[in-house]
C-alpha cells in the first residue's frame, strides 16, 4: 500500500472485490439519504471521520475515482524513494575501466566520456580517476579554463578562486588527474578542467616525472596493435603537505599520487605497470624508479582494483610487477 491507496502490485482481484463491496455499501447509504460514519483504516479517509449530510448516487462515481486510479497509476513515490546508492549499478555509457573501476571510495561516481571519477567530499579531491586513451583521444591546443564541477554538490569540491595564491605559497600547479593532452580529443573535453579532476600538485612533480609518465601513456596509445590504454590514478594522504591559502574550506592536499596502467582489454596478459610518487619527488627524477606492485597501492590507498577479474587472478597480478615498463622506457620489472 502507498499511503491509504493500493499500489498496482497489491490490486489483486480480492482487493477489487473489497472496493466493490464498499461501493455497494455507499449506494445503500445514499438510498437511505442519511448521515454516516466511516471508521476503517482501509479507506482513503482518516479514521472515525464523520461525513455530515447525505450522499446522492450521482456522487458515488467520484468517490470511486481515487480508488480506481490507485490501482492503475504507477507508484511514483516508491520509485523516487530509491537513492542512486541503493539501486543496482547501471551499465555506464562509457567504460573507462574495462575490468572494474576501483572500489572502496565514496558513493558519488561520475561517468563521462573523458573519464570516470569518484569524488571525496571531505578532502575535496577525487579518490580516483579512470580514463581510456585511444588513438583518437589525444589533442593539443585546448585552453585550461578552470571550472567548478556542476555535477558535484556545493561544499564537496573546490572553486577556481580557492587556488588563488597557491602557486607562490606552496609551489603547486593545478594538476590534472585525467590529463588534458591525452583526452582533449573527446566531446566533453571541457570537463577535464573541472576542479574535481584537479589537485594541488607540486610543480616539480607535475612538470617533471609525472608529466613524462603521461607522455609515455600517449606514446603507448600510438603503437601498432594497441587499441586502448587504460589508466587509473589518484591521491594518497600519508602526511601533511599544507593548505591552500585562498580558501577557508576544509580540504586535504594529497601527499602523493599513484597510477596504474594496462594495455588492451585486461591486465591478464601482463602488460601493466604501477607507480607511486610523493609530492616532493624531484623534477629531474625518472618515473621508472617509482614502480610498485598494485597490492601496495591497494594497501596505501584503501581501494580495490580490477574487481572484474577472478580473485585468484587478481591476487597473482597484484603481487608482482607487470611487463609493461619495458615498453615505456624502463628496465624490465623484476
């Protein structure tokens, strides 16, 4: 039942028979032309509601309208009461993860062509961002037009003014997680400049080894036989870095970053690599020196990766480094 009315699921023949009996009773009362008292929780009126005066037969049809409507109108209250978190996960229009997006973050995940992002309303930055580089997604010459993410509730992300003075005070850049150069060829490329996809990243890291690793991602996508390069990346919070001087909003600047890359439709073939770099990584550093196994990233981030693979396969892959580093200028992983 929804309120006092039956929903379509409960309108059985028995229910309709009960309402028909009510109708017959009302006709009898109308014929007697006398006041009456309705005292039943089954009827669409408050209990012990006294109706003064008489009811004529011609009015009875109007009394039945809400009863019939209740059995023919969809139960919209039931539908609207289900929150997105309570519903089964829907098939996303864009698959930026291939073998399951990272799990263990917040309930707020945004799926866009440029990336799939899980937002953290406490830190004000994404828990993770996943994106898929192909031969058509890279582009150059796009403007860095910083914007507040319109799809994240106010107070759970930052605004452009919040970064005022940060470059000088903290020596940080507005660092893309899904990087602009790799994904600027997609239709919704402007979303790459939403601050949900940005963190305060130390300039030396952003312009040095992190940028060189992003270059290698794009180079991979151009290689013959490579249809897609899947990347997942996100922040770590292992020590205090500072706060943005231009805002009073509560936030937490990442102390470092992780990145997991694989080629093809799955990491099962061994073509994957994973890295962790902290904010203080020198500009001259070689990203190859920061390889770690995936299970270390899971331990440090609190996330779970590649959940679409069988458990035994996951465990084996995550415990050892993959073979992809040899294709991006690094020594073969041990």
